[in-house]
């Protein structure tokens, strides 16, 4: 009888993908164009296959949606794994190590019940069983994730498309006096990582917040964001869409903050634009 938890399967799967990403780093990789300026590399495809190998062996009856291979299993499956094998492909392709391997399990009745986000180059895997959230270091030890806004660093996703561009642009926060100015300003410092590893960093206390535009249904459907959102919610972060509503029911986008005060300030700046 299989007694391995879903969280441990997610952790193993993300780790397997991370090992491939790390091994292939620096090689001359074939690119596969997806259109709209987006592309995959041979590392994306190989890492996804490594993740899927773990999931097929451990949970053969579950459905899967992979960033590169698409959806398999019943369309209305009660359990579906969401896999982003290399979040930050452009970073990786130019030799930037800011990437993540994301694996999440969506239960039709309970939402995301297990997730892992692996950093191939630090050797860390951020993971959750839906109740708590931890980071497993390269030494195999787990530490609980504790959010903190102390860094004042806010990561902004500036990659297109911008579905709410007419009413909200993350880039405009960079020049808002209330964002980074002295005196009445909140004293935030912007960062642009261009990988959802930064979402996990909010849960870990390495970022005060993360903001992105985006379409509706991020939590339910997104291979990119499901793992990071689950980590942040389990760690106790405040997570909403750009309209302040739950991310799977509102206008879309994402505002993730370490605490309610930080979230309130940033959401106010977003709403001022809208």
C-alpha cells in the first residue's frame, strides 16, 4: 500500500525537474517557438518529462497539465497536477539562474492541496501540504516558512501580456512617490526577477510582496502560479487579485504580501491606478 503523501510526491517531482535544469545549465540548447515571443528550450522539455516520470509512477490515476506537454487525463478529473518545469525560461536561456520548477496538485473539491517550488541552483525546495509551508535545504533539513515585510523588497512582474493595461500597469508603481519615496512614501524597493521563484520568496520572508497582472483563474488553472500561491497561503501571507478579491473569483492579477499592512498599502496603490 502506497503511504507516500501528496506533498512528498510534489517535492520529489519538483526536485527531479530541478536536477535536470541544473544539469543542462550552460549547454547550447535548442529553442522551440510558441509564438508571441515565448519559447521553450530542450531543458524545459526534459525537466517536464522528469517531473512527469515521478507523477506517473506515484499517482498513475491522476490527471496532469504540463506547460509543455498539455493536459492528459479526464477533463473533469477530481485530481490534477499542474507542472511548470522551468519558470524563467528566458532567464535560463541567457545564463541567468533565477528560475523555478513548480508542481502543484489541485483537488476539485479542496483546491491546491500540495505543492512544491524548487530552486535548481540553491538546492532549496519550498513545499506545502496545504496546512503548513517549509523550505527543504540542500542538506535535506526542513525549516518552516515565516513571511516578513522587513526587506521592503517588492517583486514586480513586468513581462507582457498586460490584460489590465488600460487600468493597471505594475511598471507605474516604480515611479509612484507613495511606493518608494521618503517621508510619506512606503519605502518599498522594487525588484524584477521574472520568475515565480519570487512568489516563494514572499512566503520565506525574502520579499515583502509580489505583484503581477494576469487573467482570471490564476489559482485554479495556472501551472505558473498555483504552487507559489499555495505556499504563500499556507505560510500566512495575504493573497488577492489586483481588485482585492480572491484570485480565482476576481478580475485577475496577483498581489501577494507578507502581512496585511503591506498588502493594504500596495493594494491601495494598485486601486489608485484602476
